[in-house]
C-alpha cells in the first residue's frame, strides 16, 4: 500500500514539474513577443520624430527587419538547475576579431527564477540566485494567465518588482 502511494506521489510531482516546464516555455515566448512589440513601437516612434531625419532610413530598415522576421532580437531560454529554472535572455553579438568571437547569440541577463517543484516565480538577485519574495505562482490560474500574456510581462523584468 505505501509503495503505491509513494509511486502516485512521485508521478504527481513529475507531472507538476512537466507542466511548470511547459509554462516556462510559454513564458519565454511571451517575453520574446513583448520585446518584439517594444522594438517595433520604438522604431515607429523614432520614424515619427522630426529630430533626426538623417536616421529615418536606418529606422525603416530596422522596422522592416522586425516585420519580416530577420531582425536579431532578444531570444529567451531557460536552464533547469537543482531547485530552480533560470530564465535568461540571449543577445545577438556581431563578430569581433579583437576578442576572437564569431557572430551569434550569447547569454545576457537573468530575467527570472522559477521553482521547478512549486512554480513560484522570483525576481533575480544575481546571475546565480533569486530574490527572497515570491512574485507569481504558476499554479494559480489568474497569475499564470497574467504572466504568460505578452502585454503584461516585460522583457526587462519590470513585471517582477513587488506589487
């Protein structure tokens, strides 16, 4: 009897961890969409301004690249650790001969830490550790829906400040 209960509890824990990882993937997608909209709005705003007409062609090129999907915008990825899932951005860097680097995406800053067993979302305190207080809980439907909406989450992590 105890082994059956033990197996069931292990299965429930694994199921929750899989669901949390699925939510993390959707969170990364929401952050990417938020950054895309932010970049697009920024280019449109710059095109409308009258201050720098000499840069108008640059802003139009950037806006066209965003619209056709060829812009090197931030991407978001995650890494599963012992206790937390670390969500971080990937920033595109051009080739640099001085540092002997090839062009490509490199890890930028941490956006959030998510407890892989409970789904609690934390603001990062550093690259390696979360801040103390829980900001969202992915098990609560209303908080999860809010967090996974690109209009609510902020690519820079502003949505994780204490509310």
